[in-house]
C-alpha cells in the first residue's frame, strides 16, 4: 500500500505491507520500521482490518495529494517553458559574441529537456500511485466480494487480501474482473471459502 499517512506521527502506525514466512508475519510501516509477530489467521486479520480502516479514513487525503502534486508538476512545467523563452530572448538581446549566445541557448534548451524528462518520470510515479488509489477505493467499496466471514473458525477469510493490491499490482480493472468471477462462482453455489484465484505471487497468508 502506498503511504496515505497525513503526517510523520501517523506514519509510525500506518501499515504499508504485510509479508509472511512459514510461521511469522512482518508488518511494515510508512516511517520505515518493521515488527514481527507469530503468523495466525487472527493476527493477520487484525492487521488487515487496520489497513482497510486506515485506507478508508485517508482516501480523500490520498486523492487530494495526487491532484495537488499533479497540478504542481504541470504548473512548474508551464513556468519552466515561459522562463526558457524569456531567457532565450534576454540572451539574444545581450551584447555578447554570437558563439556565446548559441552556447547559452543550447544550455537553456538542454535544461528544459532534462526538466521535462524529470517531470515525465514523476508524473509516471503519480500515475502508478493513482492507479493503486483507484484500486484500493474500488476494493473498499466492494469488499464483500473479496472478504467473507468464516463461521466455522469465527474469523474473516479473504479471497483477495488488501495487501495484495500493491504486492500483485492489482488495478481497478483487475479487481472488477475478479469481482465478476466471484459473482459467477457464487451463482454456481461455490462457497466463499472454497473460491481460490490465481492473480499473482502467492504467499502463505492467501490460504489462511
């Protein structure tokens, strides 16, 4: 899960990933620290529910942050273009040797290109983050398609756990397809706990 935390204090408790081994689970937090606990369905569900709650509480903040960052990138790009044009005009109106003018103009153009490429890379990162936010939002709104209550053990079960959105790079489109498959399986009388899907790397928690 990407870091939706609103501030440094919140980052200390904001879970971004859960990974499992044979009998242990590692919880990773937004501030970089990790904790290790015994792997059990109860422990796993406790942290998954926390991930669901924190994502739900901070979803609006996540959308706002992406929107603001994207606007800043486009604004800076526009200002950089204007600045480059003005700089070029100034250079050609300054009384210096033509060779110097050409060199300075080329340096300005090179700076514009490098800045453009940097912004393109940053926009690609923002696009990936937005894709995960869309997927997480869809997941939370349709969570009954991916999560169920197992009465036999008295614990929640997951067809798709929330940490797999980031771990397996699940998009909203992928989740919609999974949801459609789950609906079809249920219509055929298959119980939630008997539904098993292959959509990416599997970990021990997928069978809990």
